[in-house]
């Protein structure tokens, strides 16, 4: 009986023109989201490839030059070392912060103390309100609406027309009857969402991302099941289709718009982003003070590091600039640390409270799995900081001692190689969001089953 009802519901749904129209619109939205994401991913991939090729070409030319003669370290340091964030593992799945945070940075010895391009925009709930029209946008924003359209009057319409008693008189348990109808009506939309998620991995030719893609698929399906069980729970008590539609529409507004907005405001209030002008002003103040005391600072530096002082020679401008830059860096560092710490607190708070809305949990998980979220870009910034220290440690002593770069130094030149997080780290973050959505769905399913007991339905439909 149960499987027969499931197949019957699918056949009835297939006969509705409105259902086919909804499927077509949803498929078009998914395809446009994939196409839009692929354009951005292609631009970023081309930029990363061009920068990498340029760096490799420079190193080849430098090796050939060093094979013939040495090079002044100031010439190489002035050219800079480029750090490139590799393309995201699943860029078509979610744009995330990839259109906000730079995917590359050139580390120049003379500009190490300059404020970095630290942005206040986080991959947090505010992006659920204003963001690129990518696949994640369709799945988080529009997927619930397309999913609820064929499910919203699952039982409420039958109760309103008086046919609910007749349906339940067939001898099947109310819970099984309603659950199978809900699954049959939701299945086409769930299938399209799953296929689009798989396409985000396969169309991009992503290699080594099977685990990410499988977890993303689980997140999308769990998100869809949440809205399906919510519709089932509402229909268990709604007396009319209009009432069910109103409740479900209100739930979508609250969970997808209101709660993310409120959480965003709360996070900004509890952990306000430090003023970027404060960071710039601190750098300018320290720079002015260092320039005024340039000679004094350089003499003090040589007193502390006599092994770097050029014997019997006047200090040149480069050495004085490096000394002043070091002083500026020490003055700006507390403000920079305050800025980064507040951003980290904001993102941690978002992660802690994302379970208030499955939309937040799904969006955070999808961007994290795509490799375009906050945590991967933060890892990139931290590794760029390590590169800056390596550049300073390599060039500064040689410039102070006026030692040329020779072929023997070539293999020691600082180079950037991005290190991805271990799978266990991003799996735990995405798994937590997935677990939260499953918990919400289980609670709603249990509540609906309680409300769909035969004795309770008899009193409701009487």
C-alpha cells in the first residue's frame, strides 16, 4: 500500500502543468547559478595561472643571470615575491569570499609594514541577503521556495475539502501516508538540487574533491529534508491550505532573512570591527615618527646588531628604510592584531549560532566545502604573513651587510606554497552544520508523527 501511494503521488504530480513549470524554473535558476559561478572561477583561474607563470619565468631568468654573475639583493627584493591562492576545490558550488578577498598578494621587502588588504566583510549571514547569484544562492534562498510549492498543502488541502477522512479510511497509518506523499512531492526538486551539486564538481573537473563533494551533497539533501519535514509538521496541524502557506511563507522569511540579519547585527554589535582608518592612521603616525628619527634608529639597530653593520662605510638609504620599516611594523602590529582578532571573534560567533537557522548552517557549510569561505582565506593571509617574515629574514641581513646574491643563494630564495587545511578540520566544521540540520529535521519529524496519531487526527477532522 505504501509504495503504491508513493508511485500514485508521483503520477499525479507528473500530470500537473504547474509542477513541470516549477521544475523548469528551478532548473533554469540552478543552471544560471552554475554558469555565473563558472565565469568567476574561470577569471580567477586565469589570473592565478598568469601570476604563477610570471613568477616561474622570473625565477628562470634569475637563475640564468646568477649563473653568470651575482645580483644586488635590493634589485630582487624590489621586484617582490608573489603569493597566489590556488583555485578553490569546488569554485562552482559557492562564490563565497572569492569575489571579496584577494586571491594573490605581492610581498615586497620595502612595503612589509604597510597595512594589508584586511577586509571587514565576512562570509557570514549578511551574504545571505546580498551576494552573487551563484549555485549556493539558489540552493539556500530559492530551493526552499521551489520545494515548498508542491508540498505546502500536503494534508491541509485534503482537510479543507473534507477528503482527509476518506484517505485515512484506506487503512494506512497517517504518519506513513503523509511522509510518503511529502517525499514523492519533494523528490523532483531534491533530485534537481542533487544533480546541480554534483555538476558543480564534475563540470569543473575538480580532482581529489570526492569527500568535499559528497559532504556538500549531504548538506544540500539535509537542507531540503528540513524544509520537507517542516511542511509535514505544519500540515499536521493546519486546517486549510491558505493557513499552511502563510505559516510556511513566514517560516521562510524568518529563517532565511530575519534570523541571519539579526545574527549579523548581533555579531557586529558584540564584536565591532575595528576602524580601518585607525589602522592606516597608526601606520602613518609611526612612519612619520620613524622618518624623523631615521638616523638615530639605524645607529641603535647597529648597536644591537653589530654583525650587520657595514665596516668602515656609511649606511645607505636602503638600510635606513628597513630600520624605519621595522619600527613602523612594531607600532602598527597591536592595531593589526586587534583587527584580525575581532574578525575571528565575529566568525566564531557566527559558527556558534548558525544552528538558529538552517539557512546559515547550509551556507556556511557550502562555502567552506567549496574552499571559498572565511577559513581558507584566513589560512592564506596567515601563510602570507609567514612569507613576509621569510622575505625579511633572507634579504635584510644581506642588504645591511651589502652582500650580493649568488647562485649558491638561489635555492634559499623565499617562495610561496599554499598549504591546505587537513581534511579533518573542514570536515568537522561542515559536519557540525550537517548534524544541526539533521537534528532539526528529526525534531520536526518526531513532532509531526506525534500530531499525526490516529486518535488526534480523529478529533481534528471531526
